[in-house]
C-alpha cells in the first residue's frame, strides 16, 4: 500500500464546506486529507446538510467549539488545532477564506513552522472594522502558498509585497457551482416572481434599527421577497421582540441547503445580499445582485450593473431592481478547474 503524505485542512463555517467539496476531491488523489471541523457553525442546517449534499468525508476531528466572542472563539480553536497538528504531523495546513476558523488554523500552523496554504487569498475590502478583513490579511501574511481567485486579488497581494508562491487559479466556488448544477436535478417550484434576500453581516444585523429599516424597505418591494434567515439574524430579531409577521411581503424561511440556495438564486428576479459568496454565485448564474454594503472584495461583479452597492440610501434598491445590466463576462472567476490546479501545485511543492 502506498502511504500518502498528509495535508491537514481546517473548515468551520458554511461557505468553507462549499469550497472544500471540490478541493477535497482533487487533493485526495495526491494526499491523505485530514480535515478538522472547528464547529464554528454547528446547527444542522448550517453544517451537516452541506456534508451530506456535497459528499464531503466526515471530518477526522470535530472540535465543537461553537459561538463565543471572536477572541475567545479563535483562541480555543488555536489551542485545539495546534494539538492535532502536533500529533498528525502533516506536510502543510490548508485554510479557506477569511473566517475565525481560517485565522486560527493559519496561526496554529505558522507557530509550528508548518507551511500554510491559503485558498481565496488576496481579497481586500479595505475596511478593517470587518473581522474578515483582519482574518484574511493576517492569513495571507503567514501563508507560504497562496491561491488567488482573480487578477485583482493578485494585485492586492503584490501591493503588500506578497509575490512568492502566488497563483491565480480562479475561484473554487466556481467549481462547487458546477458540481451543484451537475448533481442538483430538483428545481424549486416557484411560479410567481420573487426576489431573494440573505443578511448576516454584523453591520446589517446587530443594530436592530438598521435591520428593521432594511426589512421595511424589502417589505415595499414590487415582488415578494424570500429570505432564508441566518441564525445570527434570527437571534437578533427574537432578542428585540420583532415579529417577522409584521413584514407581510417577506417570506422568512430557515437557512437552506447549498443546492436549494442555488435553485432559489437561479429562479429569482434579483438577489439582495451582504454575503461574499452569493455576490459571485449571482454573477455566475447571470442574476442581478444588490449588495447591502459600502464596499466589496468582489469588485469585478460591479461592472456594468450586475452588482450594485447600497448602504445608506436603501430606498434606491427599487430603481436598481428595475435597471437592466450591461455586458456580461463569461468565466470571470475561472473555468471550474481551480481545485484541480490547486491540487497539482500542492503536489509539486509538497510531495
Ligand atoms: C461567519 C464568518 C463570516 C461568514 C459567515 C458565513 C467570521 C468572523 N465570520 O459569520 O465571514 O461570511 O460565517 O455564514 O468568522 N449561529 C448559530 N448557529 C450556527 C452558527 C451561528 O446559531 O450554526 C449564531 C450564533 O448566535 C452566533 C452567530 O450566529 O453567535 C454568529 O456566528 P459566527 O460564526 O460568529 O459568525 P457568522 O455571522 O456566522
């Protein structure tokens, strides 16, 4: 039997399960993959459902860390990941994106002098009040091998003097989307037109006055709004005694699986979100998107009206919904082969 080198991978939040699915598949050809699930997301609808649908192997380590203040959450992860890395002795540790799980993994490995591989490197919002911005800057600066999804990301890294072992392989979420479109035969049975909304960023949810302003605006939209609610957003509404029934134009539903969200996006007239991944998916699915933020890391999507940023002037969403987007660029985020390219480069460098 051939003994393969080990690559450890840290995952923990919903978008990381989606990114991991194609990468795990590709890496397994060359390595034994040791996956560590921090438990940052733990509700079945935020975690298990993605593993089942995307056929991801059960993680070797389930840390069950759950929700805490960011510092404490990251610290507990760091301590536990370090122990695992010491006992498993992988040749490198791979992390995705910008969550607290990403940073904890990157720090744990770098303190053991273990090479860090960062998938989705080089993204910047230039807004350091976002926890994600700190997480990705620090991760990029300790990483030894960086996989960027776009030219803009490569430029951002080069502006911070990170030029060695940087590769533009395209976006792994493009690979995931292709998997979903291939495997997902079910179509959400929605005949009436609707808009789709998702919201979970602290600056849209933690201030209840702002959250209500957003919901009031969606309540005035010309079509019904379907809103799969992230647990963080639901907890805030409940804590403040806000009844969802007062927004009659909005259908509040539980978080949905990856395949169902892709279906909901494909059939929506327009998508309103503050998620990073959904801005890209909307573009890949040729859907117009409104992003409720002051900036985005995915600046390519803003061209020709496919994605529009709205923050203070929420009433503008109605006119934007009506406007027709312009030219569409095919394969803006790659050809769906990012995971295979990543696995081949990792193989060359670490085997
Ligand atoms: C995290 C990431 C964010 C990513 C998002 C995707 C950080 C700093 N943020 O945000 O970048 O876009 O995941 O969804 O890492 N909760 C539950 N059940 C769960 C998970 C969360 O009830 O399974 C609730 C808890 O009240 C928790 C809150 O959601 O305190 C926020 O969860 P947390 O993991 O801190 O951040 P997200 O908002 O999910």
